[in-house]
C-alpha cells in the first residue's frame, strides 16, 4: 500500500492507494504539532501500517519556521569586512515611492555574525589564507558556549574554491561541536554573494527544525511498525527520502504548492494531456504553473518574506485571487477584487458568519454558478440572500444589477489569474492557447472555464477528488535532486569537451548521493546550461540533450541558446560571443506505475433540478448533475453544473464535457 | 467612449504588466554593470500624444519626466510623419532630458498603419564621452559632459544595427562594446512593449485600448485630486541646501513654496539660488520629477499608477537661470543633488500639512563614484551609485543603508566586481553604527564601502552631497549624519571633497562613508526596547545611547 499525507493549515489529507483503489481521509490539522495531524489521519484511516511500503509526506514545517521565526539560532561566518552582508542586502527598494520601506528581516541577528580574515579571488587563487587561529581562539569557543543551533558559512568567491569553507566545517567538527553546518559552496554553488549567503543561512536556519521533525516522525512510524520508505516533498516537485532532506533542507522551503502541481500533472498525463497549465484556486490565492511535456517549468530563484533563495523550484506564480478575495470600490471609483481576503473567518458573506463585504464566492452564488444546496457536497449551509445583500451597495454605486455586478467581480478575479498565467507563459515565450488548463482546489473547478475563455484555452481538465489532489501528488511525484555549479565557459570549439566534463562531475556526485539513498536504479538525467552573451549578467536556461552529449558541438550549443533566448526576448541577439555561466543537473528516479485516483462511489444521483445561471448578461436555464452521473462516452453541452463532494464544476455555454476512464472531466469548446 | 470597469481593469492591468516586463527584460539583457546589476534604467508606455500611461517603477528621477523628454522629439517629428521602423532619441538636458548619460529612446507602436502610442526606455549609460571617463566632476559646461543627442528621429534598420548613427555613438564613447549592448537592450525592451500593445489591440480592439489609455490617466488624476482636496488650502514653505558648488564653500539654497487650492497644487521654487558654474545644476525635467516624487510618496497611496494624469493637478515652476532650471550650456551631471534638495524642500512644506505621512530628511543624496583605467585593452569604467539612511517617521525608524528616494539602484555584487575589474577590489562593505539622527523614531544608518587600488593611474571621480550640511530632524528629532570620503596613502589620509577627482595608485585605499537619516519626534519618547535592540545589534553605542536618550548602559541585561 502507498500513502500520501499532506498537512495543510486547516485540514490534513491522507490518500491511501492499494490494488482496490484510492481512499481519502480528512482530519483537522493541529497547527502547533503538524505531525499530530498526520498521525491522527493515519489512525483515522485505520491502516495496517506494516503493510505500507511507501509513505510520502508534505508539510509546511520549514516554511512556517521562517514565517514565524522559529528556526534555529544561527551564527554566520563570513569574510572579514563583509559581516553586514545579510543586512546590506542589495540596496534597492521594491516599492520605489514607499517612504516607510523596510528591508526584509534576516534570520540571523547582527551580533551573531563572525568575520574571519581570508580572501579567495575569482580565479580560485588564495589572496589571504584562512586565519585558522582566529577561528579556533575566538569563534569556536563562542559557538560552543552561546547555544547556536546552526552555523552558516559564506565566504567571498567560495563558489570557485570551497577550501576555506570546508576547512571551517572541519574545524567545527574537530572541536567536537554538535551544530548543523551549512556551507555556501555546498548549498548554492553560484555567484552573487548576498543571494548565496541568504540561501545558505535560510538552509541552516530551518535544517535543525526539519531534522528534529522528521527524526521524531520516523521514530513514531518505526514504533508503529512501519517498514517502508519514508519520503518528503520538495519545492522542486520531486520527493526526497527523509534522510536526504535531513542533510540539506533548502528544498523543504515552499514545498507546499508543489504536491498539488504534481498530482495535477500526473493525472493529466493519464488522460493524455502533457502540456498543461495547473490552476489551483483556494480561499485566499491562486497558484499557477506551466507544464511542458509532463514536466513543470523550474525557476532558479524565489523569495520567502523578501529573502532570496537560489535553488531550482517549480515556477509557481501566486496571485491574491481566491474564493474569499474581497470586492471593493477604490477612491478613484474603480471596482477592485483582492488582494484582501475574508479568510476562513468570517469568510464570504454567504457563509453567514458575520462577513458583510462581498467576495468572489458570493459573486458565484449570485450568478447561480454555485448552488447553495451543493456547497461542499451539501455539508455547509449557504445564505444566498446574504451574498446578494453584500453585493448590493457596490451594484448601486456602479449603477448595475446585482448579478451584473457579481459577473464583473468574477471577471476581475479572472483578470488577475489570467495575468498570473501570462507571466509564466506569454512572458516566457509560450502561448497559453497550446495548453490545457487543469483546475483544482476548492474554487479552481468553478473558475477554470472563465479563465479558459479569456486565455483561449482549448481544453479544461478537472481531476477527481480535486480538493485533495496534493496528498495524491505526493505519491505521484518522482524522486528528484539537483546539482548546480557556477563555471564560466566561453562557447568555442573546446566548450563541448568542458561541458561533458562538468556534467560528468555533477553526474558522479548526484549518482553517488542517490545510491546512498538507495535510489540509483533507473535514474534519468536532465541537463541545463545557463547561458548568455558574454558581458550580460543574467542567463537563459538552455536544455541540453542528455543522451547526445558526445555529439555536442559549439554550433549546436549556439543554436540551442539562440532558440531559448529568442523565446524570451523576441529577437535573435546576433552572432556575438556567448558563454555558459552555470550548469544544472537534475537526477530523477521515477516512481513506478503511478496509480489511478478513482472516485469513491459514495455520491447520490440527482433528480433533475430546475436551475439558472447568469451568463453573458442574461439568465439561462442550466442542467445540474452530480459527478457520478457522468459516464464515460457521453458528452454533455453547457450550461451545466457538475457537483461533487469538494467542488462545483462550471461548464458554460459553448463548451461540452465528458468523463474519461480515469474519472477526469474533460471540457472542450464546441 | 463609455468604458466598462471590467474592460478597463483587464486592459489597464495588461498595460502596467507590459511596462513592467519591458523594464525587467531591459535589465536582464543588458551588458554594463550600471544597468544589469544596479538597474539604473526605466521603461514606460506612452499614448499617441506622448502622455505616460504606465511605467515600470524603477528609477523615479527618470520616470517623472519621460514625457518631457518626449515632447521636443514629437514637436520636430510630428506623429503623422513617423513610419514603422523609426525611433526617436534624446538626451539633451536643455530639451527635456536629464543628464547626458541618460538616453531616452521612443519607438512608435503602429496598429493598422496608425501610431497609437510609444514604448519608451531610458538607461544610464556607463560612459557617454566627455572630458573624463565615467563622469567629469570638473566640467564647466555641458559639452565637457559627453555626447549630446538632440531630439531626433532615426531608422533602426539603417541607422542603428551597424548603421551610421550607431557608428557615431560608438566612436564617441569609451566602452562601446558594453554601451552598444545596453542600447540594444533598450531596443529589445521597446519591441516587447510594442508586441504586448499589439496583442491587446488584437484582442480588445484598438478603440478600447486607446480609451483605456485615456481612462488610466483620468483615474490617476481623480485619485490625486481627491488626495489634494483633503488638504487645507494655504501656502506652505520649505527649504534645504546643497553643500556647495565644488569650488567654494557657499551653500546653494533651494526654496519651495507649496500652494494648495481646492484640488490643485502649485509648487514654485522661487528664491532658489542662481545656477552655478559646476555640474550641480538640475535640468528642469529633473526638478519636475523630484517635486512630483515628493508629492506622490507623501500624499498618495502607492497603488495609484504614476502617469500623466497623476501630474495634471500639480503645477511646477522654477525661475529660469536658477539651480533648478538652468540656462544652457550649464553642466548638469550631478543634477540629483539639487533635485534631492527640491524633494526635501517640498517634503518639509508638506510636513506642515500631513505630519503623519512625511518622513524626516534622510541622507537623500546620490553619491556617484567612478573608478576608471586605461589599460592595454582600452578603457575600463566602473560607476556605482550609493544612497544612505532614510529619515525616521511617525510610523517607524528610517530604513538603514539603502538607495535614496529619487533613485533605486542596487549595489553591485562584490563577486561581480572581482570578475569584471582588475584594477581595484572591494575589501569592506558594512553599516556605520551611530550614523543616524535620533528621535521617537531614529533615522536609518549609513554605510561604508572600502576599495583597495591594485594599479597605478586609476582615475577616480565622485559627486556627492551632505558632506557639510546635515539632514534636518523633524518635530524634535535630531539631525542625521554627513557623509565623507577619504584616501589612505602611505599612512596619510587625504580628505576628498564631495565633488572631486583624483588619480589613485596601487596601494591606495579609498573609503566612502555615506550618511544617515534624521530622527522624527522627541528622543525622550523612544521605546526603550528599540534602544536596547539597537545596542544589542551593535548599531548604537552605549555612549551615544546615553547622550541621545539618557539611556544608561547598566540597565542593559546580559545578552541572552
């Protein structure tokens, strides 16, 4: 049996899959003790734990440690003269006209920074040797006595020559100090000292937290008789055996949305769709991600609380447009939606918990696209009149009817989502019309059709159990790890040889680590060279064919680069010299036979219901069905609402829907 | 044309996004450290009449007056005469430009054979000729500051792209390989703006897109007028001064008179000193940007798109021949110093109206530091732009060590400088404890950056300000700190003036110290916890804590 457990803010979802099919368990989370929620779910699911071969876990433990500032007390050791590296940051402001601007707060206190005399030059030569005496006499005693939980080490130019950083690790270990030590040359071997130091320090900050959490978790599992493999989700969309994560925790940060993306990707693949845009819309925000050939796009840098982190992560773009996003009129008389949200409490006005401001969910109720009786499978009462009342003042100000106003609110939320999708598609040189849209999360299936109409999408997919897709995604994710290194190589006739060498070196490291984790079998490799014109500072990722490195030529490298940069900048950069700046190797051990995710057949069939939805400025009669009334083969034309236990799927006029053998709803334009 | 709020929202968001994308891609494809690392560049979309519709919020001083740089171009080359493939270019400080290195390029956007708008970019070019590499601190007229490109029209395919205009530019500048690359990035960014507007017109129709351009401006105008209407009518004054003109020790006063009448505001800089013979003069376009930035940041919500409409309720004037509206051929390279004092003078006037929204004076100075070297392979030029500490406010302490309000340059990674330049090395870079004014909320502290010189005959030039006149405290807060610059040579210290140049040799150590912002409110009311925190962080010495706040060191608990 395989089990995925996803601990969310409100609910902990568990999906167990065996030869009989999939089973879903939902229990409340215990925010202060995420593992408690997970074990409650295991109990509730009544699993025979010794029969579980594969347990995959997703949690926000690492992210929350940063958000709530509950990581380890970290010491930073850096080059003499640069102790303020994390406080100086990059000297620019994100909001240029904000007089009250504050820099993002680092996770290290200024008094916990230690400087050491040393300097390495960019060619790797040593200008000043490491002052080991100072380390032994002045730094190590303080590390020992002052209760640090972790040490972050970042020296200038250590991305070229790691020897001084490695020596610090040796000195710490020789002194018998029991602290986590994160070296910038291991965590993030790339140039730009602030970004590298920030990444390394965040890794050091969360690693003891993750280590303790996963250690306790494993012990409890073992005590309960678990003998299978325990793995955790990473921000790059792959999993890692827990012991791997306990060594380097940087990929645990922002791993939350990755599992949902992977669940959507795998289910879309089963239904024959490899190029998709995933669209996960919940109460406060929407996450979108572009997927080519079954592989989500990656980005090399992201930020948490404004602090930069450089490591390959799924390129997920988040906007403040959720079911709870508030509609309002600003002082210029303009209708706006979000980014403020009604949250879970009081929630939308139609929840009847005291919310009076209208939300996107209220707008759907007013337009008839969300049927009060069907909300969460009828488990929650919805007050349609409260939704209309909340919209009334705005309608009056705009001089429109309530349903017209509601329709505008939905369109505005849509506009924000469409923008987010354009950012990961159009602006990266991809046309969103070439992709199917996968809608999931509480509000994704409802909003997907509107988004698809604006984008010109040809198909929409709504997977089964769309509300617990993350827990399934954990099980459907491959084991993945990335190795990166900054090394500048001018593209000339000698370049292919160096490319082969560097990738061979990265491959050896990656394979060795995977073997240690018992994963090397059937591992595949992805190679990316970050390239640019000589003299530029930012690179374009260029994928290299792993199987054809032996035949690689300089001309081939140039062609690949030219294609990649043209997608982003719209024009060829000419025949100026180009260079490779860094290399990235991804190693993947695929999960064998990804299981289906069939619906549990516990829903009643509906009797015909007379219903209307507001569409294109008028009310139209619409059909209502429950999901299990859809059978493979029939195509039904909109307007139609399909309801299941977690969401409502809107099929507008001009679209038809069918269900396939994998219980996927597929909407296409008529 | 009646515009549906939804269409407006969708199209306006797309236009704003297109401007942001232009800015991001300009920076990402650039070559020089000043554009690609410091991000000293801006981008905007203009309507057919040259009114800014949307901008990428990068560098305020360049953004506020893009339309001023555009107007003389279109006057010479009316919009009806433009053809596809043309571009307009301008860097003339006396025809709407800023200073010489800031080159504005405008590309007309044609839809169905008609111009419906322009994509615009501005980049600060690393070296644009003139009497000294990078910057000429001693220029006595604008001709010594570099190559002037008057408002003109060229064709991309034939004049650039290996053509005669490109060759003319390349022949007059010291590092054409990087600078021409940066120009190409401007053209590429303009092409992206063009493509995005085309896509919008395809989808929504050109009428709707143009109607949205109009409404975007009207919308910002309404919101700015609403903000001004909330202020009491009256006449308010503010004043500050530039240290000196680089030749004498005489301060250069800048005076602002702000008049509020209903939903309109007038800012007049009468009483400001006459123009000077060195590069401290601010072209009127810079004065406009500075005054508008002060009003925008103190009075309005950050989400108001800053465009032509936002400027309509505000009239700005400065006497011709003054420091803030000089006659040609005055040198203007260091125009940001006078611009900052204009910004401060307006902020001080506004502090009487909206004391809770303004901040005390910060270091508010742009320090441009240039190190250049002529080696075997030609010139290498390094320029970096530095800020300092912000002023405190009613809401909190000023931000430490950050670029000043009219600029927004990032620092250059030391690892990037290590790779690009072999004649100097950054050896220290950090915060300066105690370098701020005190108050209920303190100013932000300044910082220092230290360079070791590795070759002989390194050309060093600097312009800065507030080396002598401190940022003024507000509502009982104490003054901020001045900056300074020094060279250590053979055990001796040479003090560098704020506008100066020097030849440096191997072994010299150059250090720039930037100042900190002034405090806001009575220091006696400062939260003891904040004082304790600053002492623990090493940003406040116990001696200063005692003097400024009467905070005694013996009550500080042992650090835990």
